[in-house]
C-alpha cells in the first residue's frame, strides 16, 4: 500500500472497531450487521493481498541486489590484480581503468555498473597471461561474464514476478474501491437512521470515518496521488 492507501486502511479499521464495540446497537439493525461482516472480510482481503504484493516486490528487489553484489565481488579481485600489474609495468591507461574502489562500484547505476565492469574485464583479458602470477584465470573472467548476464536479466526481465505484481496491484485497487462503496453507499446511510436514537454511536462512527494522514504527506509510492479528503458526517 502507498501512504494514501495506508491512511484509508486505518480509517477502515477504525470504523470496524466502532461497529465491533457497539455490537448491541449494530444487532438492532441486521442490515448494518451484514455490512460489518462484509467490512471485516474486505479488511482481511486487503491485508492478505498487501502481504502478497510486498513479497513479490521484495523478492524482485532481492534478486537484483544479489546479482549486483555477486558481480562486484567477482570483478574487484580482477581489477585489483590488474591495477597492481599496471603500476609495476607503468601501464597508465590500465592503471586508470582499474583504479576503482568497491564503494565506487556500489554507487554506479544499474546502467553504469555493467559498462564499467565490462571495460575492466576486457582490460584484464588483454593481459591475462601476465595476470596468471596474480591468481587471475580465464575461469574468473568467464564468471564475470556470467554475472553480467545475470544482472541484465535481473534488471530488465519482466517475468512472472512482474505479471504477479501488476495483478496484485489491480486486485488491491479493486478491494479499496469495493470497501469505499460499501461504507459510502450502505454503512453511512444505515448509521444515519440512528442519528436521533443513538447519537453517541452516530458520532463515534462518523468520527472514525475521517481519513487521517498519520504518516504525513509524501510523494512516491506505487501510486502517488493527491491526499485523500476527510469524509464529513452527513448534514
């Protein structure tokens, strides 16, 4: 959920809590009891789908992070060895190419990192025979190539995980729309019937219906939008 959705979800839970704590009053109107049951079920569905969405999102991020870490781990010893060799042989271009720290690799973007790594790998390939005494082998250079391919796949592949993310996002949108409609079209109208006979319950309910920005306004998220407007009690 993005921040706006979290704020709205908090409102749903607040309304459900009011209905639950006033079970005797709710029982007087079976229609309101049905709405309470539906609301509770929708809250559960939203929680479930949000957990699934987080799992998919975190999984994709984890694969990408692992690919980056493994690629950097494979190129660092090669670059260090090539740099040491370049210093000894006074090869200024090779020294400049390989004079790069692990921290600097981690600061590169997903587009920049493969280019830098490929250039260093190619530079080392040109002096591979000389790097044998530094412990660098063709197998180590081939591993870099393999991990470059793995990173490319992790960054650009819109696979099943991507499809699942889109489907879960659409489902979550639908659940929020359904819950909004349930409260707006049914719950609000039914509670209005109790305005004169149960004013305390009426006031509690509509106080809970106000959407509060508990997390503070912020941009970004999966679906940035204008902050939700508080729902005022009917006049």
